[in-house]
């Protein structure tokens, strides 16, 4: 499960980095999307 979380966060980081690059809001967007992904993984894990 930890590998799945790491893989999902790497995908989120790659998308944010390609969209915003060195913008000041990239870190904020990454934090927000990471929280959403971790929430969804937690919900998905509880259903199994």
C-alpha cells in the first residue's frame, strides 16, 4: 500500500510540476492535491 501511495504522489508531483513549473503556487497546489489523493486512497483502502 505504501508503494501505491508513493506512486500516486509522484504522479501528482509530475503533473503539478509540468503545469506550474517554478511558480510560487506549485507547492500549495501539490499540498492540496496530495491531501485529496491521500483521502481517496484511505477511502479506497477501507472499502477493500
